[in-house]
C-alpha cells in the first residue's frame, strides 16, 4: 500500500474529531461482536425485531467488522451530541412532536467528519470505511467496546458525564490503535426507563420489544396497532420518553449540546393539519431524510391521523373537514385511521 503521510496518532485523530463537533472518540477491537450477534439472532427468533431489517437483515454481517473492511485491526468509534440548547417553542394549533434526534439531520455532519477521518487514514496507506446508522455494523456495541459508555437499561448507550443524547458512528480500519477499556454499568438499581415507557416496550433491562416500541411503530409500514394508538400521544416521529426519564441523561445532557440552525430546517413540531393537506412531493421534501418505508408519505399521514385523534379539537371546522376527507378517501389504511381518529374525538360512534 502506498503510504504518502505518516499514520496519525490517536491523539491527532481525537483532535481532528473534536474540531468537527465530535467530543468522544474511542477504539474497539475489529473482532466479531459476539454479544450483539447472539442478541440479534435471539431477538429475531423471538419476534422482538417486529420484522425490522437494518442490522437484523444479516446479523452475521452486521456484527463482523472484517466483512466491512477485510483485514481490519481497529474500529474508531465516535459519539456526537444532538441535544440542543434552544428548544423550539410549540406553535399553536394541533402540533405533532418529533423526537430530538430527528429535529435536524445529525447523521450527515457525523458521517462527513468520519469520512474525512477515513480519507486521512487512507493517505497513510490504510484501508478505512466510515459508517453511521448503517446496516453494516451495530453501532452501540462497537461504541461500548470502544469505551464510550455503558448500556443503559433503556438499551441506549450512556456516556459517563454526558448521557445518551448522542448519535454514534465509526471508522473500520486496517490501522492499529490501542483498544479502550469498556465503561462499567452506571444504572445501578434505577429502573425509571422500564417503568416510564408508555407501552411497556422495555421487556427486560437492555431489551426493547420493537412490536411495542413507538419509535418503531411510527416507522413500520401498515396499520398502526390500535392498542398503542392512544399511547402515541402527539408523537409523529421517534420517541424520547425512556431518555427523558433517565437521571444521568437529564442531569448531564445539557452540558453537551449542539447548535441546530434556523427554522424551517429545524423540525421539532409539525402542524398536523398542514401535514394532512400537503402533497406527496412536499412531504418527501420536508421529511424525506426520516426513515419512511418505501419512501411512501402515506405512513407519515397515518401517524398524523393517529396524533390528530389524540390531540385534535373536535369543535374545529378544519379538523372535522380533514377527517371527513380522509374517511372517504381512496386509501383504505388512511380511511381506517381517520375513522379511528374521528371516533376518538367523539365525532362519530366508536369503531371498535
Ligand atoms: C434497529 C434500531 C432501532 C430500533 C430497535 C432499537 C433497539 N433497541 O435495538 C428502533 C426503531 C426501535 C430504534 C429506536 C431508537 N433508536 Co435506534 N437504531 C437501530 C439500529 C439501526 C440498529 C440497532 C440494533 O442493531 N439493535 C439490535 C439489538 C440486539 O441491540 P440492543 O438493543 O442495543 O441490544 C444490546 C443490549 O441489549 C446489550 N445487552 C446485552 N445484555 C444486556 C444486559 C443488560 C442489563 C443491559 C443493560 C444491556 C445488555 O447488548 C445487546 C447487543 O449489543 C441502530 C444503528 C446501528 N446501525 O446500530 C440505531 C441506534 C441504536 N438508534 C439510535 C437512536 C438514537 C434511537 C432512538 C433514541 C430514537 C428515538 N428517539 O426514537 C430510539 C431508542 C429506542 C431504544 N430504547 O432503544 C442510536 C443510539 C444512540 C445511543 N446513544 O445509544 C443508534 C446507534 C443510531 C446511531 N447511529 O446513532 N432504533
Ligand atoms: S423509545 Fe419510547 S416506546 Fe420505545 S422503549 Fe423508549 S420509551 Fe418505550
Ligand atoms: S433511566 Fe435509570 S435504568 Fe434507565 S437507562 Fe437511565 S439510569 Fe439506567
């Protein structure tokens, strides 16, 4: 391999990451992620993955850094904060909530910085590939092995002194760096997240049943399970509850924040009625960076209809007109959700 520049030291890489808004960088071994592999197979067999693909598509691939980069010797793991200093105020009218990690695209700047790091390693003759939220590797497990944090009972990776409002990514590389020591458990006897989950989706410490997790239910295609519609409340995309009740995250998170930029790019609240009036093109333009199955905006509208059923004003003329329109629309799934919402608001007799 051609080596045009000396291999950067770990300190140099840490400094490079810090300059790009990544305050935490660690090193994991590039060996098989045994625990994650076993968990993926077990949870898939038990149906806890609820049909999700992602890292479940091929567990043997997503848990083997060698499949990502043959000959890899290290995985540089990175955490970038996404908690914002400024919390956008909730506008008036029926507004749907977006989880913090999706207010803006936090993955793009993380990936850009990691790709630059990979390029720097390549200039030293090494192979290196950057990943963040990619099906190729289980981010939390490598981040844990790379000494960034501990697995909370809410399944999130918590960074000591910082909490869990971080997105994670890594660079798998043939370069060799000293591997970090994993961080010890910091949850102790706390179990607030297990008790605080609105649907009881944390079925054991560190184990999320995706068939009940609102963060997955808003992403999966098909009918929104009727038994979890009320629990969805005003959430349109993502769910923060198991982090909002987490004492270390609440205590430490505000010390580690990012600047978001200006509206309209910041999407903390979405006007439900406006959303339900918007065209496919507009919805994909505004929310296309979210995970929307088949890139079909009907799934965003489905979530919005459930939200409207939970928080809408039955006396508001526009709400009634919107629900009526969807109830007689050509999409049977949306018609059923509109029917449910109208019944919730007492506009028609109950549908169940
Ligand atoms: C699939 C997926 C989901 C699914 C399933 C979540 C899950 N818990 O697996 C859904 C759609 C529900 C989801 C939701 C969210 N996600 Co998500 N998701 C992923 C994805 C694509 C794969 C995760 C995976 O492979 N899970 C498989 C299972 C086996 O892993 P696990 O639950 O972590 O299991 C581990 C623990 O159980 C632990 N363990 C084993 N034994 C024990 C015992 C004890 C006592 C404990 C505590 C732990 C423990 O080991 C297991 C194996 O590593 C990753 C990106 C990636 N490529 O990795 C993002 C990722 C995990 N998600 C992320 C985020 C931000 C979220 C949300 C917070 C978003 C939101 N606000 O809605 C929620 C949080 C929900 C939750 N409580 O987990 C971040 C996590 C950041 C962090 N600090 O942890 C990731 C890493 C994306 C990223 N690159 O930043 N997600
Ligand atoms: S994201 Fe929400 S629904 Fe999913 S485990 Fe956490 S609190 Fe429960
Ligand atoms: S709420 Fe408590 S148990 Fe759950 S992740 Fe946070 S510290 Fe751990």
